[in-house]
RNA sequence: GCGCCCGUAGCUCAGCUGGAUAGAGUGUCGCCCUCCGAAGGCGAAGGUCGCGCGUUCGAAUCGCGCCGGGCGUACCA
C-alpha cells in the first residue's frame, strides 16, 4: 500500500532527527504517531500530528513539527512538507502513486488480508422464533451479521454462521393453538378466534399469517381428513384441541415459518451453515448435561423448590432460576447449554463466539458471560454485539415494531424496495444508534437511498468500458467502427502493464481540480484494505457503507473533471486502469455488504 | 431506583484510543448536458457538537453531575 511506503519513509525521516527530539528509539517515537489523511485536501496527501512527541522532546508541538518537517525534506518521495500547528503535511510523488496503482492492479483480490487468519468464529445472528414472519428489526441483524461475516472472511477469518431456532417452549404452544383456531375457522367461519383481554397474557398470535398457515395445511387432503377427526372431538364453547392435534400443528407451523424465513434470508443473500434447533438440544440431553456440569462445579443450587444459577458470584446482579418449581427448564438454561455447545463442539475449534442481540436483551449479557465462566470457559471468548432497535415511522408517527400486530414485515419491505436498498440502508448507520425506518419514504422514494449513488458509480465504470471496448457507430456516416481499444489488446495491456506503461496517467491533466480529483481517487482506492480491516475488527460494517459513498463521490468528481476516453490511446489506457480499479473496488465493497453491483441501471 | 445505548446543520446520521477552520447524505437556493450515463458535477446558505463543572497546552471526543429520548431490570421466550 502507498500508506505503508510512506510510513517507511517517515520512519527514516524520524530516525534522522531522533536525537534532537530526545527519542529513546525511532520505534518508540513512531508508536506515538499515526499517519492519516488530512481533513482537508489542500493540506496535502498525508499528515502526521507530532504533538504526542512533546513528552519526550519537551518542546512545544510546533517546534517539533518544524524539526520533523526539515527532516522530511530530505526524504525523496515525500514532497512539499508543510507545517500547521503540530501537524506536518506532505505529498507523495507521482511515482509512488503509480506504484500504488500497479500493486492494486496486480492484487488477486482487493482488500483481502490475513489480519484475522488465526480466528475461527461462530457468528450467531437473526435467531428468531419460528412463530411468525421476520420483522424489520430482524432485517437489521440480517444485514449487520452477514456483512460482518463477509468482512471477517475477507480478513482471513474462518466464519461459521448460525441461526438458533427457538422452537421450544410456550411460544410454540401458542402458535400451535393459534393455528388450531384458524383451522377451525376455515371449516366453520362462525367459530370465534380467542379475544384479547387486558389483564392477562394473551397466548395467541392474531396475525393474518396464521390464517395462511392453516389454509396451507388444510389444502392437503390427508391433513384435512385428519383434522376433521380432531375437529369432531373439539367441543364448544372453547373448542379445546386434542394433544395430538397441537403436536402436529406445532410442527406444521414451525415447518412453514422456517421455510419462509429461510426463503427470505436466501433472497437477501444469506446462507446459514447451521440452523440449530433448541428442541434438538433438549432431546439430545445437552441441557440436562450442562445443568449437571454447573452443579458439579458448584454453581447451581436448590432453593424454594427451584434450581438456581449462582451468577451473582460473577458480574450478575442476582442469581437466576435454571429449573422452575414445576420442574421445567427456563429459557436461560437451554441457552447456556447452547453456548456451552458452541465452545465444546468439534474439539472446541471455535476461538470465539460472536452473537448479535437486540438492545432489548442487553440485561442478559452478564448472566450469559457468568454462565460461560462458570463452565470454565474464558468469558472473553463470548462477544456480544448489541444492536439498537428499529423504530418504524408510519405517517410520520413512530411505532414500536412487533410481529403480533399487523404491520410491515421484512418480506414486505424487501418486496417494496428490494434487497439492495434494504441491506445497504440497514448497515449505513452504526448499530449503536436507534434506526428510524421511514416506511413511507422506503415505499415511495427508494432512489433517495444512497445505495443507488454507489451502484450508479459502478454502472458508470462499466459503461465506460462498454464504450471503450465495444463496436462504435459512426453517427455521421452510419457505419460501424472498430472498438476504441481492442478487447484482447486491453486484456494483454492489463496483465502486462508496468509502472512505465502507466507513466502517462498524469499527462494532459493541467487543471488543478482535475489533478486533485485523480490523486484523491488513487489514495482513496489505496485505503480500501485498511477500511476492510477496520470494519471487521471494530465490528462496524457501517464504515464500509460510508467508505463506498465517499469513493463514489470521488469518482463522480474525477469523471466530471477528467475525460477517460481521450483520443490518444496511450493516455486513455492508464486512465482506464484507474476506472478498472474503481470498478473492482466498488464491486468488492458492495459484495462485502451483500449488495449487487449492476453493470447497468 | 439501578444498568446499557443515544442526544452533532431543518431532517437522517458520520466523526468519539483528545489535536488543524466539526463533516456527509437529504432538504432549500444558484450555476453546469453539441463531448465517456445529469440516478451526475460545481457553488451558497445552514452548528453555543443537550447543559454545567472538571482534567489538559488543547475536549464533540476523557471524568463527574444534571436534562431529554430509547431499551432493559421475570420461576416469558
């Protein structure tokens, strides 16, 4: 990278004035410094704030900057060093830029690196109950988790993506009962669906989708026949379902809902390595085993007819119930067993488990960390990423999302605005901030979504190549002309180009704004890999979305200042190289966010 | 009450391991298509970075205290 090269030069410069700055060693000094892009273009290509050296040199920052600046003057590829307070600004020579372009061109995969090569990560996200359709909040975890998986893989990590299916417990009974009543209604419309009452929990799902589950189920003749037998057993007024019926309908609801969730997620570009069933965990006896281990390690005890987890011996506020007085496990118990499984399966191959949870579960973190510690596993290996919730804005009014009312689902949203717009939008903001999702805006004015700005830049690059490599029509004569550049010759040029061949990249660019645009573009392209690493290690995919918007802006600016397909092919080719790099970078960046990079729009 | 997240331009948000004149999108107002895609470019206007105190040569960034908003605080899942 250009940046690395510059850093190297800066090191030399610093070593030459190390004594004067009273540095113990050049590396000590260097460790204090960061090479950054200046906030404003006219400061140059790179900047270093030397203020942190003040503690060694015992000199005011501007004086240190002066000393460093003098030293930089003798570092050949660094040009025009200038001072501004505690900053030293400088530019790099064109040769360095050309070398940088060449290296990017020869890279097999842009931005790919090995920073996380040692990591084997189990990433769990979305993890919804199979009791209803995915809602818009799930859309955020979907986009966030999958983008993160792609980014971490690009940094060399092994990433296993997992969806935990909460197919056990009372919610499943509720959906079974709900399907039961909807089935009854299919046969006899006069049978009422249980009404909601204010003062007690409502164990039903009133959503329309439950009607669809019932209809799909009954559309099968065998199912219908079986159901009629159960219906005959059900008596007014409450039409209690037979056990067997609930069992079958529970499985039916789970099957249909999971199929729908899978279909939608696949449409969004997600393929989970495993859909882990909570029921399987119980049936395999893992929950009981896990509880046994907790007991043996002295972290579970009986009191008041329940079994408790002594989580307060770790960072938790109080102890938690594992086995209720009625003898059944709490949700926590199964979840502990699940997380235990993550760390012991396949000989404990996973170095880290990362979960994405909604902020409404944040209070759950201390007890889960405590559980991991109690099981003798380093709790640092469990990393929980919290995402703040999504507020829906309908008619300018904020409403809390929830799948039990009738409101826009993730599938509806994807139908309305498309996968690309949803995925980009969902990761264009930090997960630390509550996302307001304006449904009306999404439905009406989808081209306000910044994703189109980025995609447009990509399509424009492709368009330039279509013009450069395709047959041309002479409008005056009506004749077909040969391509501006022969496609085969272009490929040959691309694979054989060297710094000399790129040498005319800066030719005929006299306009200051044009030159700035080109240099800026190259430096921005050079920073792609750093950005990939930053996104993956900070777990902040939104930084990639912003980077792509910046890059697209730099390209549009370059495009309006510098004509690529100029008459002299030897000048046009190096410029096409830049367009090619841009095309690849945009495509790779979008791919890392799971967004398509269309060749035309 | 306690815990976590947030409060930055009209709106939606970046920036937060302290550092230059606080940025972008959108909206508003100008200008730019005989020339590679105007879903674009160039420019203008728009800010006591919620408030106060503290640490520091220096605070949007760190600490403390307020104020405002969201979420949580189950033998629910």
